[in-house]
């Protein structure tokens, strides 16, 4: 059982996932700091000096910290947008190469794009 666990833990996918989680946590810390130290004070200034980190209202004995929810929401939107940009940039490098073959319309065998005759069924085809 230890051997199986060792094989699982040392697989490339598990290590890549672990690195991704650690990097994600570090990235989240940076974004949380940006939200807390830049966005929240900026929103506070725009709202007339309101401190979002401590903004709350009380009903009876229950206190609702809506400012923390706003801060967490801003944090989520900034992280989601940053990840969207990263995925968009990475996907540019991950494009599949142009195809070099296409299926024969008669027998569906893959043939070269420049071929004028299918090598499997010998049908004449137009080059793609």
C-alpha cells in the first residue's frame, strides 16, 4: 500500500496539482492584499470615507458585516479576472497545428491534404 501511495504522490499530475495549489494560495494572498489595501480604501473614499473592512449593521443582537462580504466579492472578481487573463494568454500558446490530412469522402481513410487519389480505395479526390 505504501508503494502504491508513493507512486501516486510522485506522479507528475499530483505534483503539478500540488504546485498549482501552492501558487494559487500565494496568488490569492497578493490579490487579498490588493483588495484590502487598495480597492477597499478607494471604494471608501468614493463612498464618503466609509471603512469597508468594518462596515456592518446590527439587528437585535446579530451583527452583519456586509463590508467583509463586499471585500471578499471584490477579491473573487479580481482573482477570477486575473485567472481568465492567464488562461487566455496560455491558450494562445496551446493552439493545435494546422492539419496535414483529411478524411477521404468515400472510405473515411485519412489522406494527405495534397493527395488527388485515396491510397485505400483509389477514389479520385480533390486536394483540400
